[in-house]
């Protein structure tokens, strides 16, 4: 195979393709003109995506591309190979239709940002967008033009390994951040050289897998489907997402891949989505395993009729669509719609005009701006869960510091799940970051203590204890290796694995301040270690620059500002646990509106009566959604509403005074929640409606303003309609979902 190395010699105007004709102005005209010329086999080829790796794959792909039976590949990342495959498509296939080249570029390409759940802890859409811009730029330099991200599946179950890839439990936060990722990947214009198509996944409900076991069935009632699971997808579609991926899962008896209600009625008819819908890997064929299709042909029919346009890595479409169309079971009109969706995506990507990639047009990998964004993203993702007696920040003058734990110096592990292309040679570990921060002024005593997070061996604990005793403070880097989260990597027990809990207790005996830094792909139940630590910094899997970010925060160069995008239960048996739950008829509080902090400590059952709680774990989480401490001290006051009543077309202005009464410059994520007190269907006890990141110096104060309209208060009601209902609302503003500064207003008819 001849790779196209000098792509500058390829004169775009020489491509004599049918869509080049002057009169084909609009994308739609071009799509229709192409479809008119396509044979049935060529149409089906556009709906076929195959794996581009493996020894013989490239030769096989070349043949399929040449004869028009393959329109898209995934997982090939060699730019020369990709250029050559595009050349074959453009020069040797009959209709000269370029290829979609897909890859899971989830939270970075070579430069790795924190895992998406970590990025969500930044509550910073602009930063999340910049992370996606870097990922797109690095990936596009190899010829990739389509990423399978963002994942906006709501997850309320940290046992599910893919929670790492999610943007948390809240539909509004996930929607805002998912939309930001879409904009970052797709850029100003999808046809720009740095832009790649986003693929919002997994439509829909995948995160509700029963028991947190990946691929398990999901049972999502209509009310929850619309009010929770669909919302972030709608936000991402509204942000211009070019493609969507259907979920693997069964939803109430109809797997997503065959779910015509979701894929067609909601997505196409209601939301007017006109891009490409791709199946997940072999998910069309798996309709047979679900027990809803009787063989591959029936699976192909179910999936295509429901609304899947392209099959990923399967043979159902390529093997059976021809038969289905010629026998009249699948209409030509439907087939043409599927093909049109794919061609539209290719046209919008500008691939017909510019299919080749010249790496020298790009800044390369791990370039300064990429590392800068990765560091800022890691800094803002760090959540300070606990900080007794102002243990943090540590003084720069500390004479000696113990850095202990299997994740203190693990360059690959800190990158997290889904880093096919991530390059750990660029990683700055916590040990590296701390050493270079303190230079020679502090003696850093390192001890790994455990071979890995799962090790049960306590052999090195005595050494670790001596290291702790010989130091002024202990930074203890524990958590999970990257392999413990991600697809098909679920855990039934989400405590710190192996002998790590024992290690915490052992080191506590040294009598030195213990700063626990957790690197993990999910929320970890820390109920059994929280009392043994003076401070806890939750770092998620923080990516390439994680260690540099940890050092900056530990030594107070920058204040921590991350806030939890998921509720942290104390013990796994509390799962699912999420802040925006329903009140129930018997809430564990005498008040109608539960304020989660009303009952200070776990109370014995007698004082909570016949209510919704656990005898042995109460009803409160260990750390609430939205929680995160700071080196600043933020005081909220003067919550004011512009009116006590608003009509459906009016706007409510909410203002609050925020003052940093602490001694450090810091950023606070101000959060706005509401509760609809009476609805035609029961409504959550709190719902996030807005957030803002505000930077304030010591003693500085400001007024923070939010605007609310009836559309922000809308929900899917008893009649199956989306809209707000008149009545009273409570509203809170504060630094977490426990915010207690409360006001009331009414939405009138
Ligand atoms: C995952 C998708 C991913 C695809 C391609 C599947 O197993 O569920 O999220 O995009 O593989 O790698």
C-alpha cells in the first residue's frame, strides 16, 4: 500500500466527484444527488463501520472501501494508513465518498485530562470545552474525524464502572458540561481542521444498569426517563452534536438499539435531530441475545426500523439489509433516510472537500497549551472533602514530608479509564509534582507501602510507619488503579480495595497529620477511613498533569475549588443515593422539605420513626452532591428575589451576596437549587438550576445573580407533557446541595 505522505500534492480541485458540481449548493442537495446515484450495495456500505486494526484489517478494509461496501472505520490511528484509506475512497471507489474515522477520544488523546467525572467536579463548562478542544486537535492530527464522546449517561450508582466516564448524577450539570464538550470537539465549524464530530452516548439510560453491573437491564419509568435520563442528551443535541450512539441496554423490555420510541419519536420527531445514529459495538447482533430478534436478519430489521443508521463492528446490516430491502420488509425510503443521515455528517465535516490530514498543520502532541489546560482541568477537579484544623495547605517550609501509597507514583494509573492513546511518559505523578514543588527545601520520604491498590500484603507497613514517624506530615495516595473502573469494570464493594484501609489506620498511629489523596474512577465509600484522616483530597483519575495539580493545591499555591458531581455514600449499601430524590410519604424529617443536614448525626431508629432510612446507615450521605471545601471562607447572605410571584413569561432575578471572609484568594462554585412544592407528579426535594464559578480575594465580596424563567422550572408532567406548573417553589443558593439560605416564590397561571 502506498501511503499518501505528501498530501500537499493532492489538488482538491482535481477530485472529480459528483458532489463537486456547482449547482449542488446545500448539504441537502448534495445528499440527495448522491443518493440518486447510489446502488443498493453502495447505500448499505455507508451504513457499515468496521474495526480498522488487526494484521489483515487494512488490506481487507482497502478492498471494501474500493468496492463501496464500507463507509467508516474505527480504531485506526496511523495517519499514513488513514490518508491512504481516504485516498482509496476518493480515487478508487465509484462514488468517491470519504470515510468517517472514529475513535474513543474520551478525555484526551495523547494529553489526558481528568476522567470526565473529575472534569465534572470542576463545574466549569468553559474549561471542559477547552479540554475537548485539545483532545480534538491532537486526535485530528492523525486523521481521526469522529470521537465517541461525550458520555452523558446519568449514573446514581458508583458500583457501575462507567461512572468514571460520566458527568455525574445531575441532569442539568451533565447537560451543561456535555454541551460544552460537544462544542469543544466540534469547534466553531465542524469542517475546521481541528474539529471532529462528537457522538453523544449512550442513548439512553445505560447508567441505570441494575445493580451497577455493566450491560444489565435498565428499568426506567417514563417520568424518570424524561425528567432525568433524556435531559442531558437534549442539551447536547441542542448544542449541535452531530452524532449519537444507542445504548447496549434493555430499557423496560425494549433494548435501546431497537427502541423506536426513543430513537425516532423522541430523537428525530420531537428533537429534530438530523445527524447520524450509530449502534454500539455489535449491539445490533446482540438483539438476538436480548431475545428480541430471531437471528441477524431480524435484528437488522428491528434496529434499522427503530432508527439506527450505522452498525458498529457487526455484520447484520452488511449481511442482511439488501435482502430486507429487496423483499420489501425495509422500505427504500427508510434506507435512504439512514444513508442521508450519514452523508450529511460527512458533508458537514467537510470531508468531501478536505479528506486528508497533514500532521504538520497541527501543533503536535502534549504541546504547551495542552499541558496547561490539562493542569488547570486537574486543579479545578480536585475536591477537598475534609480539612480538619486547617491541615491544608501545608507550609512551604515544612521540613519533611512522607509521600506514601501505591498511587503516589503511578504515571499510567492516574490517567484513568479509556485512554487508548494516552501517553503516560508525559504524566506528572503526585510524587514528581510534590518533589519539584518543594525542591531541596523539604525532605520527601517516599514509600509505596503496597504493590498495588488491591494488594492484601501488609509486609511493608512497618517501613511505611517509620517513614511517617520520621516526617512532619503524611500525604497518603490511595485509591484504585485505572483498571478498576471503566467499561465492564464494576465493583460490588466500593471501599478502598486491598489492605489500604488498614494502611490508613496503621499510619494514623504515627500521630502525624494524615492527608489522604484519593485517585479513583468513582466515588469511594470512605466511611471507614474518614475519622483517621485530617484532610481528604479527592483527585479522581486526574490525568497527565494530576501530580502538578495536587502539589499546587496541597501547598496552597491555589485553593481547591472542585465540587462533587455525585453523592458520596458512606457505605455501599446506601446506593443508589442521590441528592435529587423524591421526598416519599415518610421522609426522615418532620419538615415537609427535607434539609439533609437537619439531623446532625445518625440517629437511632426511635427518633426517626417509621421513615425512609437505614437502621445502620441513616439516610444521609458521607459527602453531599455539590460539596467541596476551600482555603477561602465563603459567606452567603442577602438572598433576594426580584418578585415573590412571576407569570409564565416573566423572569425571576435571584441575587445573593458572596463574601470571602478567609485569608486566601479562592474560587467558589455558587449553586442554585429549587423545589417545586406541589406538582401533578411528585417532584425532587431539590433540583440544581444554575451554578457560577466566582473568584474572590480575601475580604472581597460580590453580588451573584441568576435568572430563572418558567422554562427552567418545566418538567415532564402527569399528562406526558413538558412544562411548568403554577404553584409555590422553594429556592436555595449556597456552596452545596445542603445550601440552607432559602426563599420562596410562586409561579402564577
Ligand atoms: C462502548 C462504547 C465505545 C465503543 C467503541 C463499546 O464497547 O460501549 O462506548 O464507544 O465500544 O469502542
